[in-house]
C-alpha cells in the first residue's frame, strides 16, 4: 500500500513538472522580423502661408502630426499535448509586432477669426481637397461642423476638416485644401454680394521606417473554449 502511494505521488509530481514546463517553456532564441511602416509629413508648399486674411476674415490652418505606435497581434497554434489537465491543451502563442500610424486620414485644425461687423455663416462654403492636382471625393461628415459654423463679430471658432485616407495617397504628392465662396458681404435683404476664396498647398511625403523586432513566442495552456475565443488554431 505504501509503495502504491509513493508511486502515485511520484507520478503526480512528474505530471506537475511536465505541465509547468509546457506552460512556461520558451524557445532558446526568439525569431526576429523586419517591420516596415510609413510615417507621413505635411509641410507648407513654397509661398504658402498657414494664416490667410481676406476681406475681414482670417483663417489659420494647422495639419495634424502623424505618429506611429508599436502594437502586436497574437497568433496561436495548437501543439500535441502529452497530458490534459482541467481540459487544458498546449498552444504556441506568438506576439507579432506591428506599428499603427495615426491619424489614418489627412486632418486639419481650422481656426476662423471674424473681424467683420456682422455674423459670419460658413454654410454654403465649397470645400475641396486636391491630390496631385486632382479633386478627391470626401465624406461630408469630415467637414460638416465647419459648414454649420456661425461666428459672431470679432469672435473666433475652431473646426476640424478631415481629408483623404493616407492609404489612398502616393508616397509623395502635393495636397491642396480649398475653401471657396465664403460669404463676406450681404445686402440689406441678406443676399450675398461678395464671396471670398482661400487656398492652401502642402507637400506630402511618407518616410518608410524599418524596425528589427523580436517575436515573443510562448507555450501556454488553454481550454478549447478559451482557444476559440482567442481565435486559436485548434488543429
């Protein structure tokens, strides 16, 4: 009886050691990969001022700065499992690095100063983006707040105008933001008698960055339910 208990005890200890090894074991060398991503920049083109003033209106334009954030995706692969404890199986988990560039679109902060003696209504302004001299279609939700703008005399308001996706742009091009037909004068009946146009031109370029990253690889124990939730490969 004592011998039997000793054998069972040794078997339990061995099982615990095997499970622990399966859970925490790492490869001797973690694989390395090259990760490439592009970080755009926007700089005012020659003879382009970010501050323009015409007919009692001053508009200041400031592009958003692009940045890259390191993240990782988890990938799973089911491994042969020698012992199944609490319905848990062995999986290889890889944490593969990548970089997310934000914002995902060309975006501008637009500050409008109304130096006129009357209320400035931005409704009716024609907003256009041009890429390499060609007009591109935009989602109206990206500039709707601007079109709804109402600015009192000698007051200022700030808006956001969202342009094309950076994934749709070439690595190098000229981008123009055009604001046409802003009403700066009206007659006694409120009919527009003067409209003003504003134009900005920017040089767009994308710097390709290459990083040498380490893929973190671990062996973990998971139940089939946990594996499905994590998107693990179970075969």
